């Protein structure tokens, strides 16, 4: 019996050691998998790093590219398009005007009534609708017929008491895509961005397409102004504050415009305006520099996009793309580790994670990060521990911090070009005494990414102070312009009529 007991004891010891070995092995394996995920995060942080020195290199590169784009057609990645907007609203405008805005995700229709004083701006009946996805790759006729039908329904709601009855309505068309203008009311589409793919539309006059659709519906409405969304935001900003000289949109995509001296637009020699200046639409989404902190995820996103090797800057800061960059990082982590459980097939779907969800996860302030858990569950990733949810928040932070800081560098690049960054910039003929005197500068900013994503906004504004320095940044005011692209374009129509 003693020998049997000893044998059983020996077996028990061996079993215990085996269980212990398995548990230790699992722990080591788990640690190894977690270490692999942490290494991916560290690589992401390093590749997205934006120290102020790098940002200032981007500022210089942006200013140089702006100068090159003004010097000759095709001389720069920045198109630096003329808008033929050389008079901005001054507050004396009167009357009722309409605006239709086709953006990347939504279209808006509104009516503005002006009473001739800056304080009397009555924005009426704003309608905002998502763009049906099928319209993004249909025909130009179907797209513009839809917009005209929407405008007709909007007008029908005015009722019999409308003061506009029997009067030709003046319409501003805000079109958030690259257009080469021949006047303030006409221009041909250069290319689509933000996921639109209607190839037969390229090269057509955008205003004519809308006017034709309005005519077909029997609407007595005149497309008086065709402008980019940034130009609309600048117009509203200037209406409220004449120190506004720059406007930027951070939404589905991103773009900027600014007020330039006509003598600096070398590619259009002999261009004369009574004001001596003109608004230039930069189309800065296509900006590129070797100093941009590009990751493997950016490279893959670009290769898989409908416009590879194009709009590189926009793909790092635009709302359409930030969510997909985060998705790609999570997917890679799930492929090297089981911390997210079995790899969800949904994580392989492009753009399934939207930037508004990234914002919600990033700014989740619940103790257990319940919003993060909910959004991950929507992606087919369920029951992940708190430390994994914290990891996801960190990914969102790294991607968004880079975007906000790059956005700030872009703004500072414009300020440098026009001599408002404290350095004198590329001012083309300004005297030393002129550039040394710092002027108050207002930057109008619009777009859902800026308005709704607090951390993006804070990172951008923080970096702008870092780049410019405390002394200069106190003269630079960033002002939010809600619906500025639509309201501002209507104000431009009013300024033409006054």
C-alpha cells in the first residue's frame, strides 16, 4: 500500500507541475501577444510623431508650394485656383437670397434675409440632408435633377406669404470640389474627391448643370454665384469681422482659401481687381511634402482608395479617413494577437469605422469605457477587457493628434505666405517695416470634424500656438463658422446685388 501511495503522490506532483507549466506557458504566450500589440502601438506613435521642428518644416513647405502654385499652372501640387471673388460682404447688403451646398456627406439648402446692417442677418429654414450613396457614382443629370427637386420642395414650403413670390430668386451654389473658374458664376469641374465618382461630369460647367436642372423643373431661379465651401466660410467670417483673411474647412475632406494680393498671382499677369486682391482656393488636400509623417496604414489606405497618389494631405486630416486609419491599426493588432478575440470580418471592411465613432471612443469618459465597448461590439468585437478598450482610445488619440497638428501646420503655412506668422513670410515685395508690424488675423474654420470633435480642435489650436509662439499667436484668432459655407455664399450673392 505504501508503494501505491507513493506512486499516486508522484503522479499528483507530475500533474500539478504539468498544470503549472501549462498556465505559465499561457501567461508567457499572453504576455508575448500583448507585447506584439504594444510594439505596434509604439511603431504607430513613432511614425505619427509631429514635433514642433517637423511642423515648422511643413509650414515652410506649404508656403513654398503656395508661391509655386501662384507662379505657374501645374507648378505645384497646390492648384491655387482663382475664384474671381474680390469683393467680400461689408454689412450693407439687403434682400433675400438662397444657398445650396453640395458637400462630401450632406447637402444643405437655406434662405438668408439681410436688412442692411451687420447685426441683421436672418438665416431661415435651414435644411440638411445626407447625400444618398447611389448619387455619388450615378450620372451628372441624375445628381443635379435630385438637387433641383430638393430645391423645388424647399421653395414650396415657403407658402403663399413669401415675399419672394413673383420675383426671380438669386441662388448661391456652394460646391465642395475642385473647380477651375472663368467667372464668379461659372467654372468646370477638375476632378471629384470625397468618394464621388461621376467621370462624365469632369470638364463640365458646374453652374450650367445646376441651372439646367432648375430650368427643367420650371423654377425661376438664377445661379448667381459658384463658390467653394471655404470661400463661403471666408465670406461669412469677413461679414462679421473684416480681419478675416483665411478660411479652412475640416469635414469629410479638408481645404483652405485666403485673400491674396492680385500682384502676387503671377500666373495671371494683368489680372486687375478694384480691391487689389482676390480669394484663392488652395485645394490644399493635395499638398505633399517628404516631411509629412506617413505610416504603413496611410500607404495602404491610399493604395486602396479611388484616387491613389492623390490628396495625400487630406487623407491624413480629413474626416472621411481618420476612422479608416484607426480601423486598419485595430485590424493589424487583431491579426497578431487574440486580445480582440477572433478577428472580426467587419474589421476588413473599408470605412466601416466612421470618424464620429472614433470621436465618441476617444472622448468616452465613462469609468468602464462603455461607449468604446459598444462601438467595438458593432464591429463584431465583443467582451474585450478594459485594458484593451484603453488601448483603442490610445490609437484614436495618436491618429487624431497627428491630424490636428498637421492641420495647424497648414494654417501656419498660409500665415507665413501672407506675412502674418511673425517671420515676414514669402511676401513678394513687402518692405521690412511692413512685415515686422504684426496685424490681427482671423481664421474662419468650419466643418463637422472641427465643430464636433473636441480633441481634434484642441490639438490643432494647441499646435498653432506652439508653431507661432506665444507672442505672435495672440494676434491670430480662430473663429468657428457654423453653416458658414452656405450662409457666406448667399452673402456673396447679396454683395454682388448691392
